[in-house]
C-alpha cells in the first residue's frame, strides 16, 4: 500500500528510505493471510462462488506490488500497488454488493452490475495515470460508500454476531486509516522523533481489516443470496482466543 512518497521531498528522504525498508517486510502478512483465508473459506466458496478466490489472489498481488514499490520508491511501483487495490475493490463489489443497492436503472441484475463495475474500473485504471498523487485519497474515499452500506445493514439486523464483526471491521479500518493519514501528513514530525513505523502499522492493520470486511460482506450477502443456509463466524486458530482471523462456516438449514 503506497506511502505517497515515491518522489521523496528534501528533508523527508531518510524517513522514506526507512518506510521502504520496513514496508517491504510488513507486507509479509498479505502472503500469510491470503492463502490461509483461501483455505478457511473453501467451503463457503463452493456454496457461494469460486470467484471469491479472485479477491484473495488480488490481495496477495497487492502485497507483492506494495513490496516492489517500497523496494524501489518508484512511480511505477506506486501505480501497480494502487491499481491492484482498485481491482480488488471492484471484484469485491461485483461479488458481494447486495442487489438492493444497485443503481435503479440496472434493476437487480448482477451480471449487468458486474459489467458496469468492470467498465468503471477499466476507465479508472487509465485515469489513475493522469494524477497519481490523488489516487490514494480516491481509493480511501470508496470506504465512505462501504461504510454507508455497513451502517444500513447494521440497522437492519439484530444478529449479535453480525453486529460484532461489523463493529470490529470499522474499528480496525479506523485505526488503519489513522495510521495512514498521520504517516502521510506528519512526515517531518515523525522524522524528528525518529519514529518510522506508522506506515508498517498501516500495512499490518489493513491486511487484518480485509478478512474482517470480507466476512462482514459474506454475512450480509448471505441474507440475500443464500436462502436455506446459515453462516456461522469462526476464528482461526481457535474461537476461544481473544484475537483470531475470522472466517465463515456454512450450515445447511435443512439439516439443522
């Protein structure tokens, strides 16, 4: 995930070099969580859609491009990182966006919605080359729409499990975004106190936030797309541990 420092300013070079060094290693969580979530979510993918694997492949691609960016601090590395994030968001929208939030002119037709998302993503990919400096802000602004959907679904449900995972997703995202903004806007301050870790913290937090967000959307989506099935949230490595990686277990209501 980019630091916005592909062209270091004078007085900020040392901090950017440290970000690059630490950023390379903090991306290891993408390569751990990606394959692990593919394994944990396998039963869900078989029931819902195997296209879900695309999101986890893109998740790992983000880690790869982010590592490349922090190794080179190049504009190309920044663009590859941000374009991968854009396509990850697009694939997630196509799979999990509830039909009731589709634009009215599409009705509730998911194939048409997927085509619209694809066209918008292709156009946005080309536009990202015009003003690279605004890409990171534009990508983070998409979170406003996602938060709107989460808030609307939060009001609709009394399911404590779903509410908890929604709350955790928002809190983790808020902490991650705070780290990113602080790192980006207070560069000289962090340099003065020799604190070079905020961007690495952003990497780790956002890599944890996505599994929580994915499980949140899977639970919301199941209400609309998986009648006859109940999704139970589980945590790896153990449900009883205070911290864990969330995934869903699919239960057939006919067998309950």
